[in-house]
């Protein structure tokens, strides 16, 4: 496990994550265990409604593409979309409508895969 690994430690210096998990160099197993790309391994088909909505200029774009590819390879149903924009309120204001529709669809039908 390396701090430079885009699937695990790409953001190890941001959001005070290391205050909660400890430095990645000292706690590689914990970081690996709690990284989203690895948590996917614990998912079962149909247990969770997942929507990934990312701007094409978002610094999470590469990570989200990796997550999308892994979910797809594992056969885990999910919505994935890229739209123009960055990781900011201008993007989120537009994405909110899409995300609320996604949540409403799943809550209304009481299912994970309500397309």
C-alpha cells in the first residue's frame, strides 16, 4: 500500500483523514480496509442502491471511474454519470436534482435496482 496509490491513498493528506485513521504509512491495513474501492469487495449484488455522479473536471474523476469499472466487473448494479463541471456547488446544485430522483425512485419502489 502506497500513499500515491490512486485507489487507496490519493487523498491521504486532505480532510483530516489521517487524524481519524492515522498516517497511511503507519496504518496501511486500516487505510486499505476503509478505502471505498476495497469496500466494494464486501458488497453483495442487490444490497445497496449506488449512484455515482461526477463532474468531468472533478478531482475525484479518475477515482470514480476506477470505482465504476470495479462495480461493473463485479456485476454490482449502479448508476454512473459524468457531466460537465467540477467538485463545487455549481455542479452539486445541478446534481442534486438527479440524486433526489435516484433516491426517490429507490425509496418509492423499496428496491435497490429500480430503473
